[in-house]
């Protein structure tokens, strides 16, 4: 089995110390380092503790040696693409969604499939959305959101206003006017775009 704690920890933006502190009960950065490198046995108990701290399913912390995975080999910044000193394993979109709590909570993830060109989205795009409570919508202002409407319908677009129980959405489709939804049961904020090329 291949230990993937380091890749997942880094993908979530955790340092060794951050992860050690997030464990329940807290542990030391040295212990996390030993677990990552295999110098300490990664038991089921440790997998559960680390999985909970990272908010991921513990089973994704390891994988079979026979299971081939995509490798990140190049980074592109403001200049030319640069090769990484050491390639690292790419985390699948479903695993990223499972660990979606970089910015908080045990949120439910939803996926919106795009079937026609709408705004900045193309056919085949999958928009991953994190479901939040309407009271937490302040962090969703000026972000694309999916909001349920009465009768089993939905509105998708930019959240542009929130006043009391009223939520204002500017739909992604060109030419549509702002829609106001009263007291939605939840709001799902776009957190990731998966686009086939």
C-alpha cells in the first residue's frame, strides 16, 4: 500500500503542525511526519484520526501499489512552465470534493453538469458546489451559486445581494434579469470546475 497522507495534507494546505493540532486528541508534527514516511505504522486508528482531521474518507489516505495514478510533473505560473523537482500524485476531483472543508465544515457537495455554453461555462463542465446554510451566505456574495426554488426548480448564477430572507441571483444566461428567492433552505457555492479538454 502507498501512503498518501503527505499529498492530501499538502493539497489541503496543512503543515505537519496544522495536521497534528487538528487531530483529536492532538499529536505532534514529528508523529505525523513518521506516519507519512512509513517510519511509524499507519494503523486503522491513525487513519481514522487523520482522515477526520483532514475531513476526508480515511480509505483515500492509502492506495494499492498496482493502482496507477496521474502525476503532477509541471507547474505553470506567470512565466514558462517549470518541471517539479519531484513529481507528486494528483488528487482526483472526487477526492478533492471529499476534502472540501478547506474553508470550513462538513458540507454536502453537489455537482452541476453544464450541457450548453452558459456564461463562462462550456458543455461538459462539471461545477462542484458546497452546500451551505443561508445564514452563511455572506461568504458567497459575488460567487456562482445554485439555489433551490419552489416546485423542484433551481436558479444558478452570481449571488449579488442578501437582505433578510431574500437572496438576489444574477443568472448566468445572458439577458436574464435578477431573480429574488425568498428564504431558500440552502445555498450551494461553486468551489471547483472540472473541464474536459
